[in-house]
């Protein structure tokens, strides 16, 4: 922590290359991965070997246009989809570009993020915001897209009964998405009572503290809370106990989707899930989800604005990251405003 600079770093303003736009950055949300890189210098196999700009939940205003760009104009407000795939491998061509083996993703080593005054990005991965969608909401499209992808992988539909393990920003984004997709009953669990209270404030009807109890006991409590076993469980906590509970709680023939990053190896009740034909699916970021997330916000199906609990200026980024690290004062999503006043 003592090595972290508290003074601004000045860099040359980047110029857009062919197919790119230069963006005057507006709002950047702080993600748990940003905090993890800041405090630990790595996430799994992604290890920092040099200083790196953070930030990938972002929006901006087009300030310059590179050669060949016809889809955007100067002054357009956009949400930035932070991953840039190769566009030519079998995964990209099949539409699953989130699995591209040479994906370049903002704020993932060695690629810089966009917590800056100006940033250049591929124009076709910038999504124009309609007038009724703010740039803060544009920045929220990134975590909301994680929720869209998870719910699509899970098969959430009208009448679904859903368990969401973890009431952090991603768990709440999954809740908002599942509700918009027609889920009938949704139970959100967490070990933090403040997060559960916040979940209730944004509309979650069924909340359950999982601070005490075995996975089997907690699975029974979830069944009682919902009046049935959930057909779909979305694990967002990244805690092995949460995954075990989700697998035991899910109804026969149901589906468990893993969103939170689990340890490399965990012990789970695999035979229990196998003989009950419970499908277990992984997720990685998202693909083709930004348009859906934007539509949900633009049409009013989802109100993601309450997720933003605290705001900072770019000059106060260090304070913002300290706040995000401690998550004090009921913090859920911390937003950094990058535009110069």
C-alpha cells in the first residue's frame, strides 16, 4: 500500500487509430477485480509485470474519430464494451467471442484500463446511448451484461424460481436481470446483513443470511423461504460454501451457473448433482449482451441507478479505491467521474 502513488499521473492524450474513436471519459465504476489488482497485483494467471491503468466499467463521449469509422460521430455518448476479441477465430465467428483466446480486455494485464481523461477504443465495441440513458447508467452496462449472460446461460424465463448466492454488485445485477426476464420468485443470500438490507431496498422479496449453518441446512432454509427448491441457482459469491449450497438447493433437473470466481479446486457434492441431473455451467464475462442490457435500461425494465452508492472525482481516485477496498458506509457500486469540471 505504501508504494501506491497519491498524485495524478500525466500521460500523452492518445490518438485514435483506424477503426477507433477517442473518448473523453465520463464515468468509470470500480469493480472488485480492479481492487484485487490494486491490492494483490494479480488475479489467477493474470499477473502485473508493469504499472497498469485500472477501470473497465465505463462510458465516454466521442471526441475524435479514426479512419474508417462510420458508426459514430463526435459528441456521441457511448458505453464501452471493454473486451476486444480477434474477430476471426472459431469462437468469435460462432458468436462466443468472450472465449476468444487472444481477447484484449481493459485493465487485464498487459492491457491498460480506461480510468483516465481520454481513452481510445474500437468504435464497433462502443454502444451509443439514447438520450434517456445517463453516462453513469452506461458504465453500469458492464456489470449488468454479466447478469444478462448469466441469466441467459441459466435459461431464466417467465415463471422461473431463482436462487442468487451473493448480494454484491454482480449478484444484484443478476437479480435485476432475472426479474426483467420474468422470474417469479428470487431469493438472494449473503453473509453480510447490510448487503441483504440493501437488496431488500431495491426490491428483493426473499433474502436469507447464510452466515451460519452447513450447506445442507442452508439449502433447506432456501427451500422454506421460496416455498420450493429453486429451478435455477446463480452463484456470485465465489465462495465454495456458496457453490455447495447452490448445488444442494437446486431442484431436480435444474441448473447451477457459476459466476463468482471460485478457487481452482473445490470439494462439491458432485454425485448428488449428477444423479438429480442438475446441470452445472460456467460463465466468463459476456458476449452480445450489451445491446440487451442497454435495452433493459432504456425501456425502464431495469433501474440500475440505485446500485451507485458513492461518487468520486478522478482526482480522488485513491480515496475511491480505499472506499471500495473497505466497502464501508454501505458501499455497493462506487463511481468515478472522469470529466474535467
